[in-house]
């Protein structure tokens, strides 16, 4: 199945943690690997290539969570869990002449304080990896040659909260959900000081956990309103940075967004929405924060991501779709690539070169493909 050997490489510890670099938060570098490719036409006639970089396949522990992270060597890092949700892993994909090689770096032990499920990771400038598990916020550090998971704050996942909560790395801190709280962690000696940015305990607001950040250190997120048989629409919010200190404010609501938002090059917010069973992709201008529907959707599967040119990508019904700004105003929408109709496409992210990466999960979750899509 999966290798349990650990590759030795130097990683700075939290004691050496200095100022974070925002470019380390979620960027991924393309690496030369051997993998299968396929090519399809989008609605505008331009061809795109989808290349499978790695296939996760086994009898159980094969469901990865994206986005992944990478290091200067071009190694990818991510988390993985079994279909039964009883065990999770922190892994590394290393380039070789035959493709990517998978190594399990750390196993989250079932029945312990670590929890049975972990979401996608975020890497800080000191090469620590941050995650949210079913039992709280953890940091993964390499200590004395072995990876160790240390709990920063205990909290149970709130009702209806997404399983894909991912911390966001800022210039000098890390922001994460923790149940119905939003926490900010700042290096302090060999450990981290915690500040509660927002606390919705006793209220119906549940932050989804998917964050976006702009170039000024402000953080944006979406939320549910919990209660009843199904969650409802919650506010989209901003954590405004003032010298590194964050303060919570509501931008607009009520939009029912299962995933976190994206921020485009002009500072506008993009997010998914569902109203009375009808799904759509919504944009809100930073000039007035008045959201409007850009295009309809049938089954949204991922948070949107935006590139430097203002194009926005998302997964809808196992297809990658793109929204592009028109020169005279407005947007054009077209499909880039259609995966298997019963597949689930998730965990999209862009590297600094504009290449789009993601995960294609089979209908039975018996395999998962890590792919790259390029024009």
C-alpha cells in the first residue's frame, strides 16, 4: 500500500521561526514528473492539457485533501485519510526519474486527542505544517529527525462545519478555525501565542474554515448558520489587519456557501452559493461588497481560485470551469475540462506560474488522481 519510511531532510523548527513569508502560504512549484496526459477542447475551442502527476490507490486510505504544499526541492506535502474516517496521514510526494514517490511522514492515531480526521495543510516560512483536525488545531514539526504533531488548541468540529478547514499563513502569524472560533497564532519563543479573533459560541454562526487573503494581510471567509436539519446561509466576513492584529467584520450576507472564498487581482470576492437548491457562483466588488450571481451551477465541488489576470476557476459537476473578465465589462464562462461524470473534483489551487492543480476522486473513492491543468 503506502510506504512508511521517512525521508530525512532539514526543516527549521518553531524556535527558528521568524517572520513568515506570504509566498509560502499556498504556492506550488511545477516539477518535472512522468505522468499520463489527456487533452480536451473547451467551449471556446482552445485546447487544455490535464496531466496526472500521481494516483493514490489502495483498499482504504486513499482520499487526499487539497491544496498541497511544496518545498524548494519540488516535494509535495499533503494529508490523506481513509474512507472510514478512522485514520489520517501526513505524506510527502518526492520527484524521481519514474515520477512521484509517496512517503508517509506521520500517522494520526485513532482514539487519541489527535482526532480521526485532518483537513488540508498550510506551510509557514519555518517549514511547520498547520492543520485542523476533528479535535482542534495542530502544528506538525520535525523534531530530532521525526515528525511530531502538537496540539495548539482543543476544539470539536462544529455542526455542519466543512471537513476541509485549512489555516491561512500571514506575514507573522497563522489564522485558523477552531470549532466556532477563529484563532490567530503568533510565534512566541519555542511555542505560539494564541489570540481569539472571533468567537461565535452560543450563536448559530459557524465559520467554514476556508480562507482567502489579499496583499495587505486581510483575511476573508464564509460561514454557515447552523440549526435544524440543514445549515443555512451565513455572512461573508473580513478579518482586517491593523499592524498584524486582526478584527472581525461582516461584509455581506446571507449567502449559503459550502466553500471558502477567493480574492481576485482587484480585491473582489468570489464564492459559491446555494439558494433553495439552486447553485451559482457569486462575485462581490470591493467597491461596495454587493454580491451578484455571475453564472449558474449544477453541483459545485470546490472553492474558487483566482489568477493574476482576474480569471476564476472552480469545479462544477466534475468539470473545471473558468470565468474570465470581458474587456468591455462583464464576464465570459466556459468549460475547460470534463472529468468522469460521477467523479468528484476538489482541492483546486494555482502556482505562481498560473498552472492549475487539483484532485480527481473516483465515484467510489477507491482512487484519487493528483492532476495539473495547463492551457
